[in-house]
């Protein structure tokens, strides 16, 4: 690299709920994965937080969408717009000398070749000269601090917005991977349905998200009980405003079926694991990452179910992003992990 040439490096965690970009070890972008499109002009009006502000509040000319759904790219064009918009947000600073841009993007492990190509193309159109892709469970493992290149079995349970991915990792590869479309979004939908059936109140996704954050629980009994959360919505019977106090006991009941599905997927992944790797997993424990790992009591419930230690990552929301950044900084070491 010559004196008059600069290379910028960006690590991009392309999440169903949020997109995170890290540069020089610092998070410079942490925005909701939303895009607002103008249906009349076919132009992108807003990306990220500004688009999310308008979610479920648009007029007939605007449509706010989530490009990723259930852990995969649901809208290729919107995904391209979002990636380009996010990278451009991260590259507003002007440089006197010419710069090149190297990007590592984290993608769901269930992404198809078409979706991977779309992500790569979007990053290139945003100005990236070099684009590499890495799967979420592998990035999460690196972010947690696991040496993924060692011949040791480790399990990552990454509970994101659209999917829960359970990956058994050893020797720099994924030995087996279970991915189910039950994660944060499904928890949110469970709460919306529960409030409608049990309380006769209609709420939106944003309100359900707040309920989940404040009183979401995987256990009916917690040592540290959160205070009830007050919800205002529309009474389905009278169409008038209705106020309801929601406690964690009832939310644990409404989330039970979805959490049971995650337990089943973890059990299937362990059942498909070779005995020697299983022994490593028993000794090392199983790591929880992603926003869903923060659900109150989840680690205790899973540990009781499988009799294996479950450890919440030190920084579960950003484990994937941090791992993507570490892979970017050590691209020579992790060359075999890139797609």
C-alpha cells in the first residue's frame, strides 16, 4: 500500500432487527434494519432509525419494510438500498487522499447463493473494493472469544430477530447447524396475539417489543422480578382506549411454545453431534448470543432442560458484530471462513 493510498475497513452485521457497522474497533452505525420507500417515485426516502420512526405510521404513498425476514433476505432490492444507505452513513468523512474500502459482511447461515450475491453486489455498489462474507454463528463464536480453529467442539445458540441458529463448531467449520424461524420476531408476534386473546386489546409490534424488553421471561418464577409494564391499546370490544398492566408471569406463559421449539432444535443439534465433540460441549458449556439471549431466565431454563451449562455472551447484542470485526482485522487467519 503506497503512501497516498488509504484502506478503510468496515465490519457489517446485517441483522434482521438491527444493522451494526464497526470501524477501528468502534460501533459507528447501530440502526434498525428498515427502509422507507416512496411508492409513487420508487425512491428510498429513509434508511435505518429514520425509517423505523415511520414504521406502522406511513401514509398511502410510503411503505416501510424490513428487507430481512425470518433470517433471510425477503426483499432483494430493499436489502440493497439498506446496505448502500448504511455504508454511506458510515463513510461521510471526506479524505484528502484516495481511499479503498474493504468490507466483511455477516449474513445468516441459511442465505442462498442468490441472496449472498445480492449482499455482495450491494456492498460493491456502495463503494466497497473488497467484499467478504461470513456466517452469523461463526462470527458470534469469534466475538465471544472462542478459538474456532481449534479441534474442540463448541455450540453457539444465536437468537436473533428472525431466526435462532444453533451451530456446532470445530476446526474452523460448522459441523452441523440447525436454523429455525423462531426468535425475537416470533416472541413479538406471540405477545401481540396474547394481548388480543387474553386482554381483548389490540397493540402493534413496537408496543409488543417494549413488553418483551420490560417483562419478557422464559420462567414463571424469577429471583429478580421486574415490575409490571403498563400498556395502552385499543379495546377490541368498544374501540376505546384501554390500559392494561402486564406482568412477567403471563408473558412467560405466552412465550412457552416458542421457547419449547428452540429447546427442540438445540436437542436435535446435540443429537447429531459426534460423541467426542459432545464431551467437549459438556465441559465447555453452550453459549447464548443475540438479542434473544437477554430474555430473562432463558439460560436457567435451558440449563435445567439439558443439564449442560448455558453461558450468556458478555455482550450478546454485539457478539456477531464484534466477531465480524475480529475476522476483518485477522482476515489472513480466517480466510477459510469467508464466502
